[in-house]
C-alpha cells in the first residue's frame, strides 16, 4: 500500500470536513423564530460531519487501516450507520419539524449501539471466516438501512412538492430541489463508500478523495438554502394548516363557487404575483381545502398548473396584441416573478421559447 497517497488524501479531506462541520454547527443564522428548524437541521448535519472527521482522524493518526483491514472496515461501517441517521434527520427536519422525536431518536440510537456492538465483537473476538460473514451481514444491514431512510426522505419530498403545487402559484418546489438531488447522490455515495472501503489497500485513498465533492456540495447547498428557507418554511406551515382544516361539508354557497371563480378570472386576478390558494380562498369567501379539491376535480390539474396555464394564456394574448412589449414587461404583467421563470414555464407548456412563439405569429 502506498502510504503517502493514503496519508495525503486524509490530510486533504480532514481539514475541509472539520471546517464544514464546525461552521454548520456553530455559524449564526438570522435571529427569527422561523429559523429554529433550519438551525436544528444544520446542526445535525454538522454533528454528522464532525463524526466523519473523527473517523478520518483515527485513520490519519493511528493508521488503523495498515494494522487490521477487517477491523477498520467494521469501524467505518459503524460510523456510517450513525451518520446515515443524522443525515436523514437533518434532511427530514427541513421537511417536517416534528420528525425528530425522543422516541425515534432513542430507537435509532439503540439500533446503532446494537450494530456497533456486533461490529466490535466481530473485530475483537471472531476468527477470519466468521468475521467475514459478520461483515457481509452488517454491510447488507447498512445498505438496507440507508435505502429505507432515503426512501422516507424522497416520499416526504414528493409530498411537499404536491402540496406546493396545490397551494402556491409560484414554483416553491424549485427551492428544495437540492434535497432530492442530494438524497440520490447520498444513496450513490453511501453505496459506493460501502464498496470503496473494501478496496485493496493500494486504492483505498480513492474512498477518501471521493468524499470531498460530496461534502462540498452538502455545505454549499446549506449555505444557499438560507436565502430561500423562510419562504419555503412559511409555505410548509401554511400547507400544514390547510391539511389540518379538512374539507368537511361543502359550504352553503357550493353552487356559486364556479361563478365566483369565473368572475375572478374575468378580472385577471391570476396575474397577481405570488398569489396563494389561501389568498384566493379568502378573496372568494370559501374554504381553502374545498377550493383546492374543486380546482383539482373541475380543471383536472394542480393549483399551480391552473394558475400557470392562465398566465401563459394571458401572456400569449399580450404578445399577440402588443408585439412591441419586451419579454420582461410581458412576464411582469402576467404575474411571473422573473423572466427566467416565465420562459421556462412557457417552454414547458408550448414547446418553444416566448420569443420564438411571438416571432412565429408575426
């Protein structure tokens, strides 16, 4: 084994992970109550990174890989097991502030202690053959555990996207798309780490170096997300209130809801930027849960798609009647928050850019 590559890779990765971990754990956030959830999530991630840094420190200072490869692999898998839970908890906290409970925390901690105890027994007491079988079993356990945690994150992410589409005219889901990307990357990275730790000694430095881009991406995502967090968290809180309301019985003016919506459409109310389902329900004097179900059932689409379709239709009429208008002006008049959002939405629905569509009509 080339010890220089092994040590240099550890010396490169360790300072980065220590910096990321301490910064995520200790850095301040805006002093608003709404950021408490973000802070909790980031601290969980910070703790996970520092645990991984501790793992790397043991490798660097004591050279355990050079002394007992099998015991080192078991040590690595035990570390990953705990970090999987912390990473999952950090991600889930951004989507569900009630996810980390004392009962759930205790159950996963006990599971990790059991996993680590088995790994310790295998490393210290078992012979070569028996240890290999235990290592294989623990590797499968770790893989299944990681996949189940990732599945929970992706299901919560999909649920949040669906809620946003049914309650907000803006694409709130775009602000949390990194959660999905990171989760898929985490699955690939977690599986590859499990495999890379079994690499022959001459190539074990690849296991260490491969972690660097992964943790850089995680750190950058958390740093950028703070700019959008308040808007997303407010949307999640509002959606939770809507879900808690329940539809109940249709209001007495059930037969009038269609007429009220048509009157609202005739006044181009959908051109108001950022209008939410809650605001529309208040304007129409109706129940917001019932309104969402009405739009889904009658128009056959989500609230966001319904609003976007009307905005695109209005933009097309503007570009036809007033070809001299700039796309920025058309975008603002139609209720879109930016030209890029307008162009992306228009292209998705019409199959071409707004400029190309306008040129084809003149």
